[in-house]
């Protein structure tokens, strides 16, 4: 059975740099608070009307495809991970297929938020291993800036997130020492509402008995979308930051250890850990808990904020471009986020 290798990788971030100080014009926050609690110095925001989640994904895909030496006609399957799609439906996969003038190939959209890229990689890995596809394009892209609450009410969420896209082309390799060694995916819906965007949606407050304990009153859910939802700012993401933080620092090390154990490896064998860029404090906690040196972990949340499904491919590509990921290296990808969902992938580069 062939293994799956990353044949090409690329990323795209918008030109518009937004500093922490820029955000103080809209909300009661400070550069000091944001850097101390998250490590973030700046993030990128897409051009409001000129760029979409799909168009940024296309830019990243073009670079990944060029580096893999393939054209749009060679791609035989698309997997697109995002939580900020151009449309409620159809997904970004078909929009990318159209924009890149690809053949009438399959296009799958993945909605696993911060774990989206690891989930997408795992799905692609199965298709390659079974021999079904030879060139799969996996994209993670987000245009968060279009859907955040930029008032003080939304500051715990809005200062964290940024826009951008990353992409990889996956191909089979017969070299047994190269490629994806394993992927490990998990979920626990018990806390689904702790990091969520409820509206617009069809939930009709069906889950209120168990799910909204942390709200004084249940969110509005009487319609798919209503003026009241908009007036009460219930169309923006909700996050119980401390609760997510606590779970993340447990699950990151757990799923990284699961990947290492499955392959008879240990933390000291990792050449580069690329954690989903949720919060620099989370990455540092994970690094410390796993006894990893600074040169074994790559972080770039300082420059880009949290780009959700795009954060891992952007960080992986940047680390590779800097020569920090080399042939033969053991690379570990790990993610945790809304759902909760989490996962890891071990790759021999
Ligand atoms: O990628 C998806 C997964 N997401 C995560 O992993 C995020 C995990 N959570 C976190 O990263 C952190 O919980 C946050 C960065 C979101 C928040 O940091 P925190 O240290 O947990 O702060 P907090 O939510 O406990 O809030 C502490 C205080 C509050 O004020 P009071 O009640 O103590 O007066 C907040 O209102 O900080 C206030 N606050 C802010 N102040 C200035 C919250 N957001 C801000 C802000 N600027 N942007």
C-alpha cells in the first residue's frame, strides 16, 4: 500500500496588517492585554470585497500546485476546510473547482473548525492509500474578519482571529520511510456550545436543557435568522475562553502522545511540532508539558493570529520555507478546537 506524501505546500495571507493598537480604535482593549494573554502582535485582514475564503484558498493552492509540479488538470480531488465559507451552501470546494477551472472532480468541504486541516489531511490520506486518487488538493482557509463583533462585547473573540489560507498537494509515494505515518482524530460534543456560532441556524433552541448552562438565558433560536438576533449580536461566534483553554492544554499533549505511541516514537524524536495556532500560551504549555526544546516547536500566531483551519498549513509552509523542516524530519501536526474536535498527524518529511 502506498503512503501519502506532501508533494507541494503553499500559503497566502492578505496584505493588510492589523496591529493590536489598530483594534483599540473599535473596542476597549490594549496591545499589552492581547500580547500577554495570547502572544498575538498583529493579524491580516482580507480585502473586504476583493478577497473571499475561496480566493485566498486559490492563491495558496496555486503555490502548492506549482511546487508539486502539477496543474489544475492533474488534481483529482479537492478537500476544503473552513468555518467561514463564502456561502452557507454550496461549500468552497466547488467554488475553488470553478475558479481554478479544474475537471469535474469531487469536492468535499470539511467543517471541523481548528481541527479542519488535520481532519482533511486524514481523509485525503485514506483516498491516497487505497489508490483511489493520485493528486489531492487540501486547502484550509478563513476570512474571519468579515464575521466578528468589533465592539467591546466581542473583544475576547475578535482580537484573536485573523485571515489567511494554506494548501497542500498530496500524492502517493512508495518510499516506506516517507509521508504520513498516521493520523488520529477525536471529538467530544459535550461542550459543543462553548465555542460556537449558533445563528443563523436550525437549532431552534432544541439543545437548551443541557447545553446553555453557561448562559443566563438561552440564545435566540426562534428563527433561522431574525432582526433580534442581529440587534442582540447573536450572529457572532461565542467562546468561553478559559474553558476552551483548559481543555486544549489537556488534549494537545494527549493526541500528540497517541501519535508517537502508535509509531513507537517519543517526544525527543520530533524534529518539528506544528500546533494549531490558537494561543501562544497554549503552545508554550504544550511544549513544556512534553519537554520539547524551542527549536522543536514552530509558532507564528504573533504575526497572523488564529487562522483556524489555515493555521497549520500556513505555519508548516512558513517553517519549511525557512529551512526548519527538512527531508527525513519527523513533523507532528496537532489541533484542538470547536466541537470539541482534536487530532494529530505524524509525517516523515
Ligand atoms: O482556536 C480555537 C480554540 N480557541 C482557543 O484555544 C482559545 C482558548 N482561550 C484563550 O485563548 C483565552 O481564554 C483568551 C485569550 C480567549 C482569553 O484570555 P483569558 O486569560 O482566559 O481571559 P478571560 O476570558 O478570563 O478574561 C479576563 C478579563 C475579563 O475581564 P474581568 O471580567 O476580569 O474584568 C475580560 O472581560 O479580560 C477581559 N478581556 C479583555 N480585556 C482586554 C477579555 N478580552 C479582552 C480584550 N482586551 N480583548
